């Protein structure tokens, strides 16, 4: 039985993991909400998308420093553990396994199955069967090898990026709403509306941090992880801005703001109703790619937790033939299937997903914590503009959490309660296990 994961992921693989994890269905739907909440102001909406991208980039730069220090799997889980202790790190992994990670896989698989209804009439049972089959497919590919899984992910991500950019070029070239972009007088935007639009954009950007989970399989994490997470995030900003301007060129601000399916309506307006099937196919591939990226990355957290003695011990096993954390992958996918079949994932995610931003803030704050605790540790990459970069990201994440608690106190209480249910489990595992006190290799060169 192998006791460590193979290092097979290069900078390109990691960069495409960043992009693949983030782009799901959001860019096909969220622009309408953002423009509506921005008072139909193109300038404000564009600024919100840019602002969200810059905030994400600040987080990516912060995690870049931590990723370059890392010598093993676990990423954000390991950063929180080393910066603030085992309990908050465990609660993040606990929440990721039972709700955020598995719920994301279930949500994307079910949504992809629903979109397949555009090509054939599907019963509710048939959609659940398709969603389950997609998860089984992802599980099988990922168990059989990280290199093979990354290759599939690279192709899927490449297809969806090319599809989005090709769609954007067509809409910009042939769109008839261009005059409306320049001449529409936007209603006055409200402060609360802009705040809500920023939150919507940040949800659309969410997921870039998942690549850190796979640092233990990067061929040269000291160089490749910082490059990948920063390059991928910058690419996302460009892709999102281009797509937004394309929708505006096709429909104009008023129509974009009023649309429930902005991508489909924009393409149909320019190329005719038959082109809707092309967009549906692009969305299906996009959703599959995002789910597949989650299956690649999230199980590495469960693997690391198990190695720390804080999760089911067998999840720390590496498959002797395939060199993957096969049981960690399989267990997360099986739980995702249960959520998909039960139909409870949407409600769970609604309650809990905002809590992730507490942990994202802790991850960025770990840069400061480790600079203080281990000033002489090797840092091949140092976050620019320290400490402003991590501090601004932490404050933005805190604002997201506090706004959600203020706007939805009931749901927020349930979400926080779900996370805190992990405390008894932590106590039970911790009672009989020894937990490492530091990130492997964090004291200096390996």
C-alpha cells in the first residue's frame, strides 16, 4: 500500500483546475441579477464584476504564499490547521465533506441532468438516474488516476472556455443591442442593491481556492501553485467581463436585467431559437467540468484529515495500483449520490455555503499568523503588498458573512448549527489520536 500521493500535476493542470472549479452555471445566469441590482447601470455592474475579481485575486495571492510553503495535500485545511489549530480546520473539512463539497457535486450533476431535458423528454426519475450516473463516471475516472482525471478535466475546461469566448465573439460581432449599451439611462442604483450584487458576483467567483487541496500532487508546488492560482483568477476576471459585455451587445441592459436565462436568450436573439441547444450543451459541459474539478480536489482534504487522525482512518489509504486516495474519492461521491437522490442538497447548501467564507477568511489570515509564528520558514512566494492583501480579503469575507447573518438570521443560524455539530465528532476523534502540530516541511526546506 502506497503511503503518499504521486506528483503528476503541472502548472497548466492546476490553472485549468482553478478555472474549471469556478465556471459552472454562474456566468450563464448571474449577470442578469447583478445588472438588475446595480440599477441597470452598465458602469456599476462592470465595476462590481471587476471588484469581485480583484477581491478573489487578493485571496489567490494570499493562498499563493501558503501553497508555496506547503509540502503535502490538504491546502486550505492545512493552512487553517497550522495558523489557528486543529478544531477550525476540522470543522472546515467536516462541512466540506457533508455539505459544501458533496452538495456542490450533487447540485451540478442534477442541474446538468435537468439541462439534458432540452434534448429529450426526461421524467424526474430519469433525471436522477442521469445525475447519479454522472457522479459514478466522475468517481471512476478520479479513482483510476490523478493524471488521467486531470486530462479529462483539462479537455472539459478547455471546451467550456472556448465555448464561452466563441459565444462572446459572436454576440459582440452580431449583436444589435450595442446602441442600447451606450444610450440607456440607468435608474439610480441603491447602496443595498450594489452590496447584494457584489455578493452575487463573489458567489460566481467562488471555487478558486479548491486547487490548493491538490498541492500534494503538484510536480513543483513552490512555483506552480502560486502561478496557477493567480493566473487562473486573472483569466476568470477577463472571461467574466468579456461575457458580460457580449450579453449587453446582444440584448442591451434592460433586456439583460430582465432575463432569467441571459446566455440562452442572447444567443437565441442573435442566431435564432435553434441555437439554444448549443448553449444548453455548453452549460452541461461547464457543469460537468466544475463537478469533476471538485471530485479531483475536495477528497484530498478528507485524505489529509484522515492522515491527521481526524477522520475515518481508511480515507488516508492510497490505492496501491492507481496511486489515488480512492476511498476518500469514493466516499465523497457516494454521499453526493445520496444527496442528489434525496433532493436535500439545495436546502443544505442554502443554509451552509455562506459559512465557507469564514474559513476562506481564516485561510488568508493564516498568512499573517504564520509570518508571526514561523518568521524563518521558507517562503518561495511572498504575497505582494503584505499585510494589506490578506487583510482586505479577510475584511471582505467578514462582510459577506455578516451581511448574510443580518439579511437571513434564521437560515444563518441553521447553517452555523450544522457546522458546530462537528465539534462532538472532533472531540471523539481527537481523544484517541495524535494530531500533527505543523504543516510538513513548514519549518524549512524539505
